[in-house]
């Protein structure tokens, strides 16, 4: 990151090439636990985009984390204002297993290189909510 700071529930940052945020979660089976989506609040430049990675166990019920499968999805249509994004797990096409253990936000695409992005309130939500802000 070119710059980064945190206050309360929000991280403010100016990304640069190869910047990313990585959030590990206790490994869980999305079928067993009932979580159906990840949600987060983000303020991004208008017309910017990011990629969001979901890391799943390579084999069913193998939460060792030694081998994993990555599935990425594109997140776009940012307005320049604070938005809540909901990304249903079903939108990560190609996940090899049901056991999830990490998420990665990366590939910050924008024409406004001086914009200070904000992100926070990351949560796993039950059920398959409709996508919002993506």
C-alpha cells in the first residue's frame, strides 16, 4: 500500500500495484455452518474494480491449509460513496470444496490513483443473500 491507517471499524488506504488484504477465518464448512455469503463495506473510486478471492480446502474436510484452491470473482460498479457489498459464495464459480478458510481483496483497478479507499465491517452472513453493490 502507498498509505494505510485504521480507525474504529475502518481501514483507509491508497493501494498500489500488487497490494492486497488477506483475511483468514477459522476453517468452516459452508454447508454445515450455514454461511452463504461474505459482506463488507467499501468506499472506492467511481468506476473502480477489485477482485475478491475465496480460498477453500483442496480436499473436502481438510482444513490443514497446506493446500488450497483459489476462486476469484470480479467486483465492480463502485460509486465513489460508501457501499455494502454482498458476495454469495455461489458466485465464486469453481470452488473445489465446501471448507472455506480465507479471503483476499486485490487488484485495485482505478484511474484515480490518489483516492483514499475505505473498507470495513467484514462479516460472514447466513443464507444466500442477493448480491449488492457488485
